[in-house]
C-alpha cells in the first residue's frame, strides 16, 4: 500500500505523543526518503525478473562447463596475465564445477579450536589515546562432554604502537593486527594439542585483499604478511586443519568464473566491463545446487594476493549448505592447500562445521565461533573501565588530568536527543 507522505509524518508525530517524547528532534527528511523508496520500488519487479534470468543462465553455464576444467583454468590465468591483473574469481581444481559431496561422519576424537577478536580503535576526541585488541578462544573436544576450555588475551597499544608509517593507527590497520593475533593464538594453542585438530576463525583466510599502502604502507604490510604466513606454516607443520568461515557470503567468485567462461575470445580485452551475470551471487547458485549438509567442489582463489600464498599455503575454498530442508543456508569455507589436498582433514572440517551449525538451531552458525565472539566482545562499560584505569595511572605518574575534545564534550551533554 502506497501511504502518502503526510500520513508518515502524522504517524511519527503520533508515536512521539504516545511515548511522551515530544521534545525529541526528528532529523530524517521522511518526505525525501519516501519519494526515493517509491522510485526504488518501481523497478523492483523487473529487476527481480532480470536476476532470475541471470541466475538460470549462470546455472546453465556452470553445467555446460562442469568438466571443462583445464581450459577454464588457462582462460582465467590468461585474463590475469594479459588483461586484468586484479581479476578475482574461482579457479577450477580437479573436481567438476557442479560436484557436490554428502555429509561425512564426525570423528569421535576430534578437537575444535576457534578464535575471534574485537578492537577499540584510536579516538582523537577521547580523554586518552590508546587502542586495544581482545581475542577470545574456545577449545571443544567431540569425545569429552565437559565444559569447553576458554582463553582471552587482551593487548593494549599505546604511545609509539599507535603509529604506522602512514600515520595514526587506522581501524583497517588495527583489524589487520587483530586478524594476525587471532591466528597466532590458534597456532599457540594448537601446538599444545594432538591431531585430529581443527582451528577456525571468522572471515576469510586471505589477509586483507586490498592495497596495503592504503592502510599501513607496503613495508609494514609485508612485515605483517610475513608474520601471518609464518603462523600458517606452523599450523601446517603441526598437522592442523585450519579454516576461515564466511557466513552468508556476498561474493561472486564462481559467478565471475562463469562470466569469463562466457566471454568470447575476441573480446578478452574487454573483460573488466563484461558482467552479463551482475547481481547473481555464489550463494544464490549453491542454494539450488547443494542439499542440506553437502559441500561444493573445491576451488582455488585467483586474486592479486594469490602470489603471496604458495605451495601448501595456497588458498582454496568451497561452499557448504549448513541449512535444513527447504531452508538452505550457504557459507563459504576458506582453507589452505594442505587441507584441500588431504581428504581426511577435509571430511573432518566438513562434518565439524555442519555439526557446530546445527547446535545453533534455526540460525545456523558454528557454535564455537559464536562462543569465541562472546568472549572477545568488549562492552562499552569495559571500555570505560580501561579508560579510567589509564586516566588513574596518568594522574598517579604525572599528576596531569586529561580532557575530552570540545566536540566530544558537546556530544555528551544532556538535553535534546536525536530520535
């Protein structure tokens, strides 16, 4: 039903009156938003039809090229060498594109380690300057019913540690450091355990796929990357299956592969502008292709950062349906080559992820990652406590108080609030 804008404004005024919030300020221009929403709605049906047709085309192309693996690999590599070095897509391995594998049985003596992290970023308006990385880890054994073991590591950054070659520590640079801390904690804990063992982290395994110099500079990024690769080498040497879990992925890595498959040889130079399947995601494809509990074929990852991950560290991925009948839920699971090439590790990982997601019921997500996130999360109250600890130490050592910026002071004033 298309409500006139006047009705929307009247509704807002009524809500303010009923809840006794007459003094609050409404800063959103509902009239402009309503007009734009109506305009957006005009094209929804046609766009939905276009996406359906594009998805059907993608599924057809996938089926037609299911066994055309060598030619597809060479075509993707040719695009990367000669036309688009930044191309990011799936690279076929030895399994047909439309392959799907049933849920294996869960090993009775499998140990699962998961880690997640959170951060407090640099705030120039705050009373004191610092950053904090908090990493939580959980250990669960499938054969032991006792309470899972947990670990929390907190790392405070201050003074010189707040700076990178490009300036003050940005949120992106801090996130990069947090990712390394998560994997380092997993490797440290895994070194104290015996296989079969799986380590999990939330998000991709690729250590930030963008331009390094945009966040910390090339030299420091290379140092961070070397640290990360060293952690992966440790896990490989320990015989540990490790993975990155991407919940509800929005990427089109396989879709981009299919677009390259569709690209005529005579138009290879136009690959950057060639997007006949735009809007279709890998998730949409595998909701059709995978039954509950099944995983897809393995793919290697073609990207600008791929040369950083070679040999046993080369990055691969597969899609996994962790949903239930009539309610598919697709995740992308990223793994290094030593896991991709080991069928036992792959089966352990497949079974463990589906089992962990089923623990969460109607909202499938690995239970151990959920618990790790709960431990790593820093509340506003905890942030204030850290700030007060630093303020107290500053006063004790220097006898000098700190102050918020005038802007932050004004924001914290009581009075009229936005609604």
